[in-house]
């Protein structure tokens, strides 16, 4: 007899594979760690599995978390884990995806969400969120535009992408696909000081761009 959790995990994997494949061509292999960070003091993902998927389309690269929506192996049985997966997209040239600033953005955001546990409910309530992430390897020549005095970078969560579904039907609950968009420092200041209205304005300005969710070290501020 098939284990119900294994069946739900397989159905989750298939649903997400179909969603990312609609955006672009998925790499055959996932990116993961030699040693699970949870064994070294990091936050625990729902089923311990921590991986990342890469898709490519017309010169752009999409990096997505893979495991945050896995059914819990020791927890609620009526939900798909944290109920979300994060992704970031860039057209900037990357020598390799793993270890790049794009990787740092998705990795840091994913682990923050795994530790927090309530990001999905906040997004459902507020629509878009902003936060700051540590240890994002922005190249030195771009740091003045993206890295604040505390060594953190700002991101906006939840800007809609016309080519990525906002929700995927999981076997136990819906899964939200959340864009993580790198912000310039003036954009971060608006998101941090302007409250919900500031975040909504910023999301609207980004949505008016040709590639609303794309992150780029070359992108001009939408406030310029």
C-alpha cells in the first residue's frame, strides 16, 4: 500500500514541475546541499528536504525553492507544508547559479520563511511584503545601490508575474508561488517607511515594467 505522505509528496512534485515548466525549460537536476543545513542549526523544512530548481527561458534564469511545500513528515496532515515556494528571475549573466547573488536571495528568503512559519498567511492577508536579507553576495561594484549600512539587501515579495501562476493546486492545500524581487535602496526605503501603501505603490510601479518580477544589478530604480 502506498504511503499517503509519499503519494502527496509525489503529487506536489508533479504539480510544481508542471508550473515551472510552463515558464521555461527545467534543468534535469535539482540543486541541493551535501549536508542538510538543518543538521547544522538551520531551520527545519517541512519534510527536511531542501532543494532548488532552475528553469531557463529566452536568456533568463528562474531559481525556485523546492521543498517548502512538501507535506510535513511530522506535523499537520491537511496542508502542503509552508504553503509556498519562492522564486527569483534574472537576465543578468551568472557564471553559475549556485553561489550567485540570485542563489543567495532565494536561499536566504526560503530559510527565513521556514523559520518564521507564517509568511503564507501574511501574504494572503497583505498581498505584498518586504523584508531584508543578510549575506547576499552582491558584487562590490553594485553594493552601493543595493546593500544598506547594516549589510542587508531589500526584497519585495508577491509581485505578480504574468508567466508564473500565483497559486498551484497541491494535493493537500494550495501552494503560493512567490516572486522575490531585489530592491534598490531607495525602493527599500519606500517599502520600509511607507507601510502597506508604500509597498502597494512599489508593486504597482514594478508591475508596469516589461519584466515586473525580474531582479537585475543593472535595473534602474522605479522611483528614479
